[in-house]
């Protein structure tokens, strides 16, 4: 009697609870399987995502987020899709910009309350508008101004922004008749290098080296470097200012991010308003004075109202805190801009 032993059963890899319960990951279709998968899905009445191959039950893929739409086959179709993206599908862009312009503090409050999908993210909004603003500032050719700081007869400090008076020596001063480029640079720099401020021993050598180059190109390199460095300085300046806000809103206790979000939205508002008001002032036949006056009045009211909406405190207390914040902002902002100019000169 012969006994035949059965072949040993094939061993399967052990399964863990995590592996057995893990959802199957969709495999992106490749050129070999895309046709077969599409045919099977069509037979089963299921629509597959062109990007990741997952089953799509609505207008957007639940796995990768891509919108379900037919491939672009013509210029008219592409134009239709682009128009829809700007006017309908991504309506949160217009919703965000309108709320930013006319609803102070609304976007910050919505973000803090968790209603975020309907609006652009705050950091992205700030970065895009800051780039657009400084691009507009570099294109708009405005007459140069100087900041004069001094004291009146009673010893009180004064500050005023004035245009450069005719005959004042600057890096853009024209050459005299028969004057060479080197002679012009020597004449202008001999008058501009008279610096008596702090860190004189450190600043004077740097300025003496940079001045001839600035005169040679009429200050274009310094202007470009300054406009390039100001957005970076602002990105560092805002978190520091938000930290100072925590001292004024210590009770009830507020998170640091709340102050930072408010500053991001308020600065994004300024970056959006100033180019719009500038373009509107240029288009008006009566001149831009009414627009500029309205802009100057609207910005402080906007800041006051945004603090009221976000923090919910009384008018008198909010106004007092706005005055303190404005003073800190002007002082620290002037210091930030001065340091940016110094850094721009040092990196020329």
C-alpha cells in the first residue's frame, strides 16, 4: 500500500490589521492599460479620472482633485475653459478680492472660524498682491521725493515728504555743459557724501564706493535693488509687528496667528487698493485729487473697522490701540525702509 503525500500548501505572506483594512490605492493608467480600463469603466457606467484613474462620481475627482472635463481639442474650447476658470469655476478669486476691498476684517474672521474653502489662502493672497504692487510701483514713474526730519522753534519733532527742489544735488542731477561722466560723478558725490549720522565711519566708505556707480546710471541700480529687497523686508517686518500686537491684546488672550493674519489681509488690501486708485486717478478727467483724498481717508477707517470686526472691542479702546499701532508702525517702518536702503547699497 503506497501513500502519496499531498504537496505542501503555498504559504501566503502574513497580513496585518493595517494591511487588511487599508484602502486600495488607485494606480495611474499608463499607455498599455488606459484603453482597457476606459473600456471596462464605460461598460460598467463608471467615469475614470484622466489624471489618477480613480472613479469619479461628481465634477471633481475625490482622490486628486482634478476637474472632470473633456480633452482640449480646439482653440475655441481652450478659450471657453480659460474664461470659465476666470469667471465661474474659480469664483473664489473675485469673492476674495471684493471682500478684501469692501469688508474690513471679514476674511480674517472667516479664516479663524474655519470657513476657508471659499477664499484664497492668506499667504498666497499676500504674496501675489505684493508682487503685483511692487511691479506696478516699478512701472509707475513718479517724481522723486525726500523725507525731511527736523524740529520747529519749540523743539517739537517735525517730518514732511517733499519733492526734490530744483537745483538740489542728487544722483539724477544733469551734467553741466562740457562736463565729462567722471567729472559729473566727482562733483555730485563730493556734495552727497557729507554724512553726519550714526555709524559714520562704517557708512561713509560704503557710500563713497557706491556713489559713482549710482551717478553713472542715474540711480537705476539702487532703485531696482530697493524694489527687489522691500518685499523681503516686509515679509520679515509683518511677523515682528504681529508680535508687538500681542502686548496690546493680552487679555483676553489671543493667538499670535490671529494678529499675523490680520496684518497679512490688511497689507494685501493696501497692495490692491493703491494700484486701483492710481489707475482710476489717471483715467478721471477731473484729476486724481478726489481719488487720492478718498484713499487717504479710507485706509485708516479700514484698519479701524478691521480691528473692530476681528477683536470685537469697543470703539474708544479700538481707536486708542489703533493710534499706538500706527505710531509703532511708522517708527518701525521707517527704520525698516532705511535698513533696506543700506542693505541695497551694500549689495550693489
